[in-house]
C-alpha cells in the first residue's frame, strides 16, 4: 500500500513538474543574473592581484610569480566580464548545490568553490586557481544524467584541489588576443597526467555522493560526440509543410552523412590522452568500489532535466547569435517536439531564416590582393541527421530560400500580431526581399500547391475533351506558367514548389503596402546611384569624400558610452595588465572631460566601479555586450532583430538614442633589435638620427569607434584610425575630442 502511494505521489509530482516546465518554456526568457553580486564580480582585477597570497607558487621565481598572477587574474576576469557568465540564475544555483554535495564533509574544499554558468555552445568545463568552476550551457545540453554532470564537476574540483592550474603557466603567458571561448579552451587544457589523475580521483568523489557507476563512462561519449547536436533525431520530411506551403518529399531523399568520431586515435602529440584510454582507466577505478548507489531521488532527476532544457534553449540562442542557422533550426526542430507553443523558439526560428535569407543579398568584401570575395567563416560540415537539413537548404535555390523564409516569418507574425520581435522580423524580411534581384511578386502563383493541383487537373480534363482548342494555353501562357512552376503537360514542376507557397500573403493588403513602400525607397536609391554614375571621376571622388565625412555627423548631443575595450601590449605581444588599466582610466577621464567641453550629455555603462553594480546592471551590460559583438561583426550585411525589444528597454532606461563603443589597442615596439643597435652604433652619425626617430615612432595606436542605434539595433558608424602615437593624455584626449566634435554635428542636408 505504501509503495503504491509513493508511486502515485511521484507520478503526480512528475505531471505537475512537466506542466510547470511547459508554461515556463512557452514564455522562456534568456538566462540572466539574479540576487547579490558575488565578490568574484564586484572585486576589481587589480585588487585581486594585490590580494593574491601566492602561497602555492613557491616553485616560481619572484618575477614569474607576479607575471603569472597578473595574466591569470586578467584572463579569468575577461571571461567573468565577457557578458557570457551569469550568477544566481537557475543553472548556476543548481551547479552550486551539486558541487556542494560533492565536497560535503571535505574540510579542505567546503565553502571554497564557486560555480557559474558560462553561456557557450562549446561542451566545456574548467576550474581556476581561485576556486571558480565554469560550466558551459553547451556541455549541460549534451548530457543525459545528473551523474554525468557530477563526474564532470568532480573532475574539475580535483584539478583545483591538486593545483593542476600551475601546469597552465605556459597557456596563461601567451598573448591575450583570443576570443572568450578560446580563452576558456586554453584554461581547460591540462597535461595527460593531470587529466588521468583527475579522472581517477573523480570516480571516488562521485561514488561517495551515491551515483550510479554505469553513467560515468557515458560522459566520454558526450565529449566525443559534442560537436553534433544534442539529440540525433530523424528529420521529418513533412516538417515544413503547412496549409499554404508544401515541400515535396524528394527534397529529403539525401543520404545521411555518417558520424566519423572515434574513441581511439593517435594522441602522441596531444596534451590529452585519447578517450579510449580514459574510459579504460575509469572502468578500472569503478571496479575498486563495490557499493555503488543508484536510488536517486526524483527531484534530483527532475532538476537536472529542467536545467538541461534551459541549457538547450540557450544553445539555440547562442547558435542564432553565432549566425549558424542550420544548427539553430535543427535544435529548434528537436525542442519543438516537447515545446510546440514556445514563442522564444518561434522568434529564434524567424531570426535563423533571416540569416539564411540575407546570404542571397549579402555583399562580400573583396580581398585587396586577389580581388576575390572574402568568406566570413570556414565552411562547416555536418554529420548525422542534421546533414539532411543542411543538404536540403544547400540545394534550395535563392528564390526558394527567400520564399520559405518569408513563409515561416509571416506565419509567426500572424500567430500573434502583438509579438514585437515577430513584427520586426517580418519588416526586415521585406527589406531583404526588396533588395534581392531573385524575388519578384508577379512571378508567384495566386494559388497554393493544393489549389493548383485541382486547377491543373480540371485543365487537363478540359484539354482532353472537345473543348481543347479554347482551353489550351497559347505560347505566352505556356511561358508565363512555366516560370511559375507549371509544365506544358499541365503538371507541377516540383523543383519550383515554393512558387505556390505564398498565395495567401499575396492577398494580404498590409503586406503588399509595406512591400511597395520599401520598393519605392529602393527606386529612389537606384535613381541616386544612376545620377552618381553620370558624374566625372573627380566629382565622384569629391562626393565620396564628403559622404565619408558626413557619416560621423549624427547630431549626438547625448549618448550612452559603453565600456571601452582597451589593450596595452608589450613588444613581445604580451598583455601589459597594469598599463591596460591605467590607459582605460585615462580614457574614462578624457571621455568625460571632452564631452563636458563640447556640451554633450553622456551616461555610462561600464565596469569602472564594480562594487556599485547590481545584478540588473550586469544583465544590461551583458545584453549590450552581446548585441554589440553581433552587430559590429559584419554590420553591412546584418539583419539581426532579436535584441531590439531589450535594446529599446535600455534606451528608455538611460534616456539615450545611441550608444558609443570605443576599442583602443596600443603597443610600443620600436625597431631596436640587437643587430640594428650594433650597426647604427658603429655608424654613429646615422645612429644619432635613427635612434630618436625609432624611439618616437615605435608607438602603434589603433582606434575603432562604433555607434549603435538603440531603437533599431543598426550600426550607424564604424570608423577606425591608425597612428604612430603614444597612449598619453594629449593624444588620447585629442583623438576623442575630434570624434565627439564630429558626432555632435548634424548632417548637411544638401
């Protein structure tokens, strides 16, 4: 009786939890920090360096100790302040609870570890010398049990406990111009001895926590196949079919690309042992313990799957930000099976299709050396079920991509016309369609696929009868109908299925009005281009020069200044931490001083006073950091609208229409190498001229200024300056004054 009651209770708890999860994910909001700000975030890097006791660095010389401490704290804080790390959120709280459980009773570890969520599609986890453990959402999304996550955390805890981070000294001293994800990868690379030791000791930690032994080696399966989507689910041939759009099944008859990853590979030149060796060692360790647990509480399991789904939703969002629409669409396809009503997934799907559509009209920069188009990123190869989707999108013609994108985006908007993101996606899709030379509304059928089949069937019957002479198509009707995907034998050309996919949209007067509005704008721009082409070369150069100067005239009497990105490097390309912070402080002061002199009202969003920032401040910072990164990567071809509602919220919060982001890199590397010094010392008269010139011209300053419109998410300005000048108050102040002076001016209407 008690057993039945317990089963009923667990079942009711399961049903209740699933219902709550459905509701939560239907209105899902991206991860954000909550609650009190941890000291890891509120303490400045310089203070962390000063407070570091260095007790565990006795093996290093005094100089190497200081260098190691500076570089390590700087690298870790760059990750903490990247906008990718959250604290106090559901995932971080879960990780902390699980971590505390693993070290319970260990006086050397209790209370010394902090666990944070690192939002990245990489399947990774790493610990730091300071006791911070980062776990990526990409890793959690791939796992299948809490026991596997417990093994991963135990592995990282052992790295901390055994001071393995000291073996990363070489990584920490390399130049720091890596992306945040690359920094994280460097900080998770240990020697094969360290890795094997961490595996061995982690087995005992997981055992003592009461988990099943059968789950441990499955963790290596996760690591091996983490380059694949988080599920291997067969792609349905009817997925894209709706009442208005029909995609023939022949488009999904591709052969799935086989999965090629292997456990055994040559690891002779690698820092890590191969996974086969690690699995073998873990199996040996498991055999040493006979009393493995297995009776995990349901609430633990439920918490894991809830957190995993959060991580999978974040995986989708990150893939959208990374402009990997194939990955995003396949992940959405998987998650829609469980959460078909999720507005978040629908909006991400619309954005992913915008990214596919923009490729049709994308302007690619050409190489100054070859004159050939430059590709933005390497071609990505897919294995498994996702390769079917990738092949379908690959053979889909440009017109087909535009049409299917419009179909998905339009349907999302019509489902809820109050959805701001959906509306913005539709307007952006119309802009892309108008810019494209591949899209002509007049060529599309006014009937959908099913209606056309009925029409052609009736036509075929009529031609077969005695009414044939009057019902047959003449030459011009044949040509027109073939352009719409109909053959002269009264059949549908299935390769042009998309020509029948927007019949209802063509009857939408609101859509047609917006399309005409953008078409008229395009006509005016083309007219201006024609007028420009009639000018002489000299007149064109004068006009282009004037246009370049006018681009920075944005009439910015007020603005939001975002945290400047400042890098001071040495001659050997190593980060000079103290000088970096000194220059950043100087830029803070000169920004305020020059804005005041020019009567420009500024508000700031920066990390100058970390101890005053709240969780809400960190969330705003993370959002703007992420939006700026996406926007400035390739703003000439960007149509990203997912962040627009949040950017508008920041706009209202700060009372600023535009945000200015400054990036400054300075290096001092005079050409005073040993050979030159000897040569020009011998040739002293020449050396008296050479040495001063080289000392003064050895400074390299690179400025980048970006202005983002908070209302539209559009990059209004991308301006760079390069000069041989030092990072002094005079030169920095002069450069900022010149830029602010331009930004305040209004454009010449002539």
